[in-house]
């Protein structure tokens, strides 16, 4: 009996021990299952949220794509006509397309053509900029026509003073409009200026060398005469690779102007043919016949030949001008230079016209990097002469990094060689 009771007690203790082990295992398994389930639910929630965001982005992209294709069809005939007549990228094409889109109620502009055409329905952008300033909610869409006949589309949304930009690009591929790019980003540097320019940009990582992230569009219109004067008198010279509008000068004293730079820029206008003296990385050197060089310069400046010959590199022996093109080391060659915009003018009793010009610098989000006054004298034959230029304003901390002084003869020979070409 004693032995039996001992055995039963041992069996009972073993059963209790096994039960406790099983209970602990169950709790451990249940606990792991609980964590696993919780983790699984959390993961499922993240996946669902991400899926919803992707669906929303996809819906937005599909909506923009369908809408942009519909917009392009509104001016298909204008695009096809420009394509057939080889006038894509011309002022006439920009004017026609912008006008057509305006007729259909769209805000459109030719930003890629340096804002040479007034925006249609600027009130839409002005109202939106007001909502941004007041930190209210709103949205707007505007189109920037490209030289290839497509357009960059900006869909802007604002809330609490912040602006979200959806930028998309439509191009014509094989005669059909296609949206090739849709990208969304928060606007940085948002500014609507007093003179009617809207600036904003996308924040880009340091060292980024892709497409520029800034946008600059003139919202408020300019008088058409200002635009005509700009196209006729200022844009042929512009700001690239010359110092004509960076230097104070007035006839008959043209000291400070680098005429070789102007010879290259004005040659097609004066001669009616492309510039024949090619640039090169090493710098080109040519002996230009005196009649040719003087015709180009004297077509736009009232300068006598003796003065021009004393100021430029004239060779009495060769009866020509030692013309040196800019090479790699004396050419700033900046793709992000300002562009001129005539904002007012004064027609004087002596027949001259004085233009007030602002240098718009999109890269720096500036509508007035510097200002200058240019006086011209139109003639009866439709030509004109440049009379003077005076720089009246330079913004703080702005340096004309787009311009490099031309090498002296000694510097040019040391860098490029000095062999004459003909």
C-alpha cells in the first residue's frame, strides 16, 4: 500500500509538472501569436495606406493625361500648320497657340520663349496668388507652350500658405499628343512680385545637374509697343557674350564696348547671311576685310571709320580687322543668363527713343537683376543706331557671372596660340 501510494504521488507530481510546461508553452505561443498578429495588422495597414496613395497618384496622373490630350487637340491644326511650314518655335506659333488656348478659357504663356507673349487669363493666377498670401485653399492650372509645339502644364494647389506643384509635360509624338512626364513637388521660393512676375522652384539635391528646377512666368501683361521695341532693339544683342548693356557709354565716345563681340551678334542682321567666322574651343582668328567689318558695326553705331579702326584691331597692311572669336577659356557660356524686358519707353522730340530695360533672371528668381536705359535713333528706312546705354540699378549681391572679359592679345596668344586663319 505504501509503495502504491508513493507511485501515485509521483505520477501526480509528474502530471502537474507536465501541465505547467504545457501551460507555459501555450502562453508563449499565444504571446508570439499576439505580437505576430499585431505586427501583421500594422503591416497590412501600411500597405493599404501606400496602396491608397498610389491609387490617388495614379488617378491624378490619368486625369491630367486625359485632360492634357484634350487640350492639345484644341490647337492641333495650328501645330500641324507650323510643322508643315517649318515655323515651330516662331513668335507667330507662340502667339497663335497661346491665343487659341485663351479662347477656351485657359491661362497660357510662352515661358520657354522668355515670356514674349502676354499670358491669357492672368486673373486666374492673380486670384490664386491672393489665396496663397491669405493662406486659404484653392487651385489653378496654367500652360507654358514649348518650342516643339507641346506644353508644360502646372497644376497648383494651396493650403495654409503652402503650394504643391504637379508638373507635367505633353509633346507631339508621331503626330499624336502624349504626356511623357508627371511629377509632384512642394514649391520653394514662392514669390509673386509687384510688377507681375511669378517665381517658384523645386528644391534639388546638391550636385544635381539635370533640368533646372525654377519657373518664372510673367502674369501681368506688357504693352505691345514695349514688346516690339524689345524684339527690335534689345534682343538681337541680349546679354550673352558681350558687355554692351553692362557698360555706360554714349556716342561719339564708344570706349569700353567690345566691338568684336557685337560683330558676331549683329552680322546676320547687317549682312542678311549667317556668321561665316566659326567659333571653336581653341578660339578662332580671322582677318576680316575692312568693308565687311565696318559695314556690320556702322550699320548700328554712328561711328566714323578712323575711330573704329583705332578702337578695334585694324591692320593697315592687311586692310582688314584681326578678328578673334572667344574660345573655351574666355567665354562664360552660361546657359542661365538673364533676359531683357523693355518695361517702359519715352519718344523724344529729337526723334530718339529711350527704353527702360529690366534684366529678368529666372535662375535667381529675380525680375530685376539690373536695369539700364538704352537710347536708339530710328531712321526713315526702318533701321536704327544705338546712341547710349546707362546702367541705372544693380541688385545687391548680383554679379554678371554670365559675362567674361575678352582676352588681350597677349593672353589670347598664350592660351590659344596666335596662328592666323583665313
